[in-house]
C-alpha cells in the first residue's frame, strides 16, 4: 500500500512488487499485463498497439477484455491504454478515475466522458519483448 500512496503523491513512477497472477489470470491476460507494465509513466498506448506487440494484431478487443479484467489497475497501469484515435475507452474504476490517473501523470484529457481525447496523442512505444 505504501508504494501506491507514493505513486498517488508523485513520489513513485514504477512499482517494485513481485506479482504472481497465475491463479487469477489466463496466459493471454498475463501476457497483456506484462506489456502494460512496460508502458512508461506519462505515456499512453492503444489497445491495438498492445495487441501488435503480442504478435496478435487482430486481438485488440481481446486486449480490451484483458485490460478490463486487470486485478490491480494502478499497479498494472491499464489507465495508460486508450483507443487507437487517442480517445478514452472504459476503465474498471470509471472514466473519472482514469482521467485522474492520467492527469496525475501529466497527460491532459478534455473531459471524463467516453471518447474524450487525451493529449499528447498516442505515442508509439516499443512494447516488444
């Protein structure tokens, strides 16, 4: 809990935790979560970019489902995943929480409605293993 508090007060950008998701996630979900952990603080990527990085470019929706099932959303930063056009798409904690986390990391969002746009735009990151 201390690391989450440090993150929320901008004293931490990454988490140093041993995560064992073997009993709560499928192999595909664990692969998605491993990629999400590579998204840098203050950056966003699209569901399609995550799917591409897994070698499954036609699985963006499946990535979205895995993201929605994320058991530890701040630690595994699913809030950093947006639509391919840079717009907000769902968050298990609600869009207002997603916007708050993105703004905490310095990403501007023009509202907390579905399809609100994030700025800067989606930045392609190399998420390949």
